[in-house]
């Protein structure tokens, strides 16, 4: 198998939104090739964050709809998502709470790195993290 192919945000969006039919078919073909192990794909956690933001801001997707999109990406065979477990935890936090995806990701990051303290003025989202206290 060849080297992995990096997949950018717009490829995922054209696939899930299906607003440009020719791009949808190209994206679908690429994902089908990954599913059948013809290619290896990779993307970054920042791409996932951008997908969440675009779906929420421009396409007015609900949190459950966004979670379904991200879960589909995370479950795609032969598609590696950077920091997969953190992204999974973040999308779970995001979809079940009243915080944005970036705060949810940062909480997942802090938990993974076993941080005990946080410096933030956003106490609403960061005050209830088990085992983590504010520095002020």
C-alpha cells in the first residue's frame, strides 16, 4: 500500500453535506477505497475541530448530528485520526454538555496528561474536572 493520504476538512464536509455532487462522489470514492484497504488515510485533530465548527456555525447541525459525523470519521477503516482517543472523549463531552468542542478537547487533553491544576477565567467549563483545581 502506498503512503498515507492526508484528508483535509473540505473533503469530509463535501461528503457529509453533499452540496457539490462531483466532490461528494470523489470523497465517497476515496473513503470506499480506505474501507476496502486500497489506501490509507490520515487527518488531524484540528481538521476534526474545524469540521465541528463549520457544521455548527454554517450548517446549523445539532450536537447529536455533529457527534454522528465525527463518530463516523473515527470509525472509518484505514483512516487514522491524530489523537483519536482524545477526539473521541472530546466529542462525547461536547455532545453531552453545554461547552464548545475546543473546551471539551482541552479537558480531554488535561485528563490524558494528568494535569492537576488549570489557569483559566472560564470556570464554567473547567471547574468540575475531577482531580483538577484552579490556580486562583
